[in-house]
C-alpha cells in the first residue's frame, strides 16, 4: 500500500453531540475517513488556491478554476475505484448539476461561505456558523439519506525538501444536519521537483487512502 502523506497537524475534531456519531462510526486504524465509505457523502468542489508558495508553482497556474476542477476530477477518479464509495458518494460535477436544477433554492456550490476554513484556522467552532451551516443543510437535503459533506477547502504548495514542494489539500468533513465539523486535516501529495498536474492526482490518491483500501 502506498504511504499516506498526512501533513503534521491533521487532526480529528469532534465536539459534544458529534462525539456520539464518532463513537458509532469508529474509524479503522490508519483510515480515519473509513466510516464514511458506505455512507452517502456530498463532495463539494475545491474552492481556493493559495498563491504564496516559495517556488512560485501557483503562479504557473493561469486558470485557477480549471486547475481546481482538475483536483475535483482526480478526487472523483481516485474514490470511484474504492470499494462502494463510487456508488454512494456524490462528486462535484454531479452535485453542481443537482444544484443547478434546484436553483435558486440551492446555493452556488462553487461559492460557499468557506473562507474562514482556510489555514491557518485560529479556532474550530463547536457549531458551523451561518451562512455556511444553512448552505450545507440545503445541499444534503437534495439527496436522499444524506447528512455528511466532504469539502476540499484549499490547495496550497509547501516545501518538501531542497527544491521540492508538495500539493497540500485542506479537507473538512461536516455533519451537515448537526452543523458540526466531524474531521479536519491536510492531505499531501508526494514531493516533486517541478509543478505538474500529477500533483493533484497524487494528493487525490492519498485522500482516497484515508477512506478505503485500493
């Protein structure tokens, strides 16, 4: 099995009532997101790209949305091959289509109120604040038997050795019905010496490894 590159500081965060759910969804060792593999989960489109990396890789991306769409596509591709995830999860392009069909009731899935979740976060609230809480509740209501949301918040490039960087994706899992954060962590690609679209694929594979075995 390929190694998991989880950046130091990735932590599970479950508070008060959400702890009950965590006990019922006890994770498999080494796969903190495995409890969600057989549940209905919405995957939100990746929202942000940080542009202050030391090697200037983000500056090589001329079309930010196209790059983030590639990240979304790689996440969907990696997870669809894992056990039953592909049949249970709703991936960004599917979710965007559902939201368009339900406009103006549904929020714009590419423009949710998620700026406060970008690293570094000063605090993690017990309850998800508005308007994001209502936006997520509305989205899960569009899918039968759905309450969980996986949200790739931001992609950033970080140093990973001399002349190397990794793509790091901040990922947050929400219990949308309870308006709580269930898990938050940073998932890293393998280090590379130059920018390529393969960084997105590598990070996506490592994210999929947190959910299910290949």
